[in-house]
């Protein structure tokens, strides 16, 4: 599990940890049943106070994203992990901009690009999101 802490952005470290775990679950990087590092292990990896990691895990547990099994560890449940609408929008726009830049590099004109996008949207929703990606 890769977590990147930014101490200069004003967001509390426990919140950064919790948010990044939620994103990892929501995007499928972490799946239901995956084990998270121990509080001590993650605090040593991130070089943060164990209380900070414990606070993040507690918040994730309250939200139903993870569960702690006494003597076994902490596991992803996946029940409460969804991207916030603004984060979903931001990620979608980022992906679209990347696709547009690639189409431009490939010299696909606007009319052809619109046709391709419409075809892919129809194919995606016809086959279902889990098969269309």
C-alpha cells in the first residue's frame, strides 16, 4: 500500500491517510479482504506517530471501510469507500484530458473523436461498467 504524506498542504496527516485508503478501495487498488499494515508498521513506514495512524484507522472503521479483527489484523471491507463527487469529477476530467491529448498526438480530428467517444460510451454501457473498462 502506497501512501504519500504532504506536511505542507494543511490537511491533517490522519485525514491524508484515511482519504488515500478510501481512494485505494474505491478505485480497486485495495480490495475487500486485503489486509492493511499494522498501526505500528504503517507509522514506521510513514515516519508518523502511531496515534496518527490509529486515528485514521478508527475513522475508516467508523465509516465501514475497514474492520479490525482482534489478534488477526485490519482488513478492507469496502462497504463505505466511495469517491466524493468532486473527486470523481476531478479524476474523470483528468482522464479525459489525457485521452484528448493522446487523440491530438494521433491526429484524430474533432468529428472522428466525437464519433469514437459516442461509440465507446454506447459499448461501455451496453456491456456493463465491469466489462467495459
